[in-house]
C-alpha cells in the first residue's frame, strides 16, 4: 500500500485548507465577497475530500481488509461523494460568475474535467475494469484542483 504517499497527500490538503481559511481580501464589494466565499468553499471541499480519500484506503486496510478491496471500496466512496460534489459545484459555478458579469473560465472547465475524470476512473476501478493504482492519480487530481483554487484565491488577495 502507498501509506506514506497517502499521508503526505492528506497533510498537504490539510495545510492548504488551513491557509485558505485564514486568508482575507481587501475588496469588500458584495459580488467579490460572494465570489471569494464560493472559491474558498470549493478549495476547502476539494482539500477535505482529498484528505478523506487519502486516508480511507489506509483505514480500511488497517481493519484487516485486503489492499485491493480497500482501494476498490475507497474508489466507490470517491465515485459517490465526488459525484455529488461535482453536481453541486457545476450547478453553482455559472451563477457565481454570472453575478460578476463573467463567464466560467476555460481553466475551471479543464479542472472540472480533471476531477470528473478521476471520479469516473474510480467507478471503473471499483468495477474491476481498470487497476486500483489509478486511485492515487485521482487524489492527485483533487489536490491539483485544490492547489489551483488556492493559488487563484491567494493571487486575488494581493494588494492592488
């Protein structure tokens, strides 16, 4: 099992959540505050999911389950919980940008594709269609998107 890598992924996600949660910007317009809140919520949800998905197979394996079963069961968790998250986020994203008079940037669409690809791969992995090694890659996708959102939020906090 990849215990060390999974623990490092969980620690990184936790650190990103902590830093994002204590950040604040100078622009207090209602639209920008709402946009920042949605971005922060998205970063935190991605980070918390990465923590959950990184720890799930380790905790299952420590209960005496086989490594393969632990990864497949964790893949089911990622497929279901991640799917709910994607549906929630994709339904709210256009409205958030609409309030600012913008359209959803291509970078967010690509990031959504990364997360959706990871989630779908775990559905396929849970069914035994692809190897369970893809689980770590799917978590890496969540971490990448959380990091992207964190950097985007951090850049928006810089003084004008």
